[in-house]
C-alpha cells in the first residue's frame, strides 16, 4: 500500500481532528456516511509517532482508509496497489 495526502473536513469536539466528516481526493469531495472501524498505531515514544486510522464508507458507498498523523497535523489516504497506477498492471 502507498499513501497520498488528502484534505479532510473534521469534527472537532473534545480534541481537534477527532473524526473525519468528508475528504477531497483527487479533486472530488467525498462525504463520509459511516466510520466502519478506527484504531491507532504507535506508542508514547516520540520516535514512533501515533497515527489514527479510520476505515470509512462514503455517501456513494465506497470504502477508504484514512490516516491522521498528529505529529505533522496531516491526513493521508491509503491506496491499494491497483489504485496507485489507475488499475493498469504490467
């Protein structure tokens, strides 16, 4: 898998960027209908920054995996290899 930066609209309640509400991927806005799963990776060790992951279903029924990197205040989308090159494999 590879990642690509995305712009994300978030709900910020108790903390900032608490959960995604919508995101823009390759020029198209995707509203999030449902968060299917969420988890984090990392520890309290600053050499291993924490990443929050969200598996989401869009209003169009598509599923995506988003990651929030708090140390860099940056969102990314994780792409299966077949989406990386538009589905064309040699």
